[in-house]
C-alpha cells in the first residue's frame, strides 16, 4: 500500500537550497550596476536633479529605467552618501502677517 502523502513531500523541502534562476540574478546585477553608476555621478554632482538622473539611466541602462523612482534613485543617493530626498520642491510659501509678527496698519 502506497503512502497517502507521497505527493506532498515530492518537491524540494524548506532546508533545500533555493533553485537559482539565472535570469533573475542577471536582472538584479543590472539593477545594482545602474544604481552604482548613478551613485558615482551623484558623488561628483550632488545637486543633480531627478530628471537628469532618470535621463542618465535611460541612456546607460534603458531596461532598468522602469525601476528608477522606486529603486535606483533612492539607492543611488544612499550609496553616494546623500539624504533620501534633495529637499522640498516648489516655490517658497509667502508668510502671512500673523506668522511674521507684524501688524497691519
């Protein structure tokens, strides 16, 4: 009589090493190379805008540009030793009279 749970234990177990998927590893390596290349550029040009960084990635690693905002830009800034965001964008807000402490006459 066959064991009723043979089909459950037929595949790899949790202790088995994961099967390496060469394609996934290649994509991760390309992603890392793109982030490192941009990090080098950011070290020399810390004021580089996000748009200029995205253009740089599109020209050097076009297949990785889809991951730019979520992965490459923050990782590159961290590798370059820069803060996560370059700063607050947009025009500075005009303060009201109450915030400046002046009274209107």
